[in-house]
């Protein structure tokens, strides 16, 4: 803006010098071309314009991908674990979202996990390049401590599925768990390190399917063991964990 102002001021000053020239096209043209200061500023202005255009093209070429990261604790629904052995209990305030199939009280107990990430600001049908779910091992899990503090114990992987009905972390239970779209799912294999984080889990197709719906019809993801049989457990940190760095997150690249 400063460059434009200075040039305009100079242009008006120069124009005042040529106002007494003969009022003919030839006279006006001669006055302009013979005025060295005016021509110098014309070349200066053209140089500035070409420079700006060049910078704009360069910036366009090197623009990085647009990536947004959402956390489950930022969503109205949040995240929660629920348990088959106590089907009316809600555990939305825990620091754990632990997938679980274990013998308990003379029977087999099974846990499942639900998570939501706020995508309401993403326009319906927006095409995404990638979507990655990040789940972190919970190093302070009280449930892991009860089993000896050795970390995940799993012989099977787990599945990620799309939720298609409403729920809330403060009210969800085994008997009130949301419905699932079973047409498409992502299967995650177990890792050998029992305290591994499960990062960059590719859920692109699931998230794209959600974003193709209106914002009010996007309900998040469910985690479930591939085979809900003893003895398998994954200790993941929830959105209530005091360490924000290990809360569940969803990365979306456009």
C-alpha cells in the first residue's frame, strides 16, 4: 500500500507538469514519452506488478496440504468404554478406554469403545485425502496395574467401525450402545510391543463416508476386538486423561 501511495503521488505531480502541453493526442504522447521521471516510474510499477505475480505463483506451488486435528474431548459426545458384565453402567468419566475380553466373576466380560470427533465445520461431501486415528497406550491405567502393569495383552487385533446413531459419553452403556454400519470396517493388527501406541491408523474411507453425510448424522467410531474371547486387552488413554498429548485424536488431510 505504501508503494502504491508513493507512486500515485509522483504520478499526480508529474501530470501537473504536462498540463500546459498542447491539447492533442500527439502533444500528450510526446509530453509523456519525453518526461524521464514519468517513464521511470512506469517501469518501476511494471517491475512491482511482475514481482507480485511471480511471488503469487511461487506461493501457490509450495502451499502445503491442509491438515486439521480433532480430539475426542472436544466433541459433545466425547469417548467412553462400556462393559457387558455390567450392562447398565456408564464409564464416560474414566481415563481409560480399554478394549477387553477377560474372565471375570465366573464369566467372560467384554468391553467396547466409542469415540467422536467434531467435524461439524467440514462441509458435506468435502473430499479428503487421508484420515488417521491416533490411539495412545495409557501408562497410568489402573486396569493395567491390576493385571500386573505389563501393558497390552492381545492375541487378536481390533476393528474400527462407523457409528450411525446418536450417543453420549455420559449416558452410553452396553444396553444403550449405538448402532453400527457393518458394511465397511478397518481391522488393526496387534503390535508386538505391549506398550505401543497405535498411531496413523488409516480410517480414510470411514471418515469420508461420515463427511458425505450432513453434520447432524456424523456419530463417530466404535472400537471392538476382532474376536471377543479371553484373554485380550488394549489399554488406551481416553479424552479424560490428564496428559493431553495422549488423548485420542483424528487427523484429516484435504
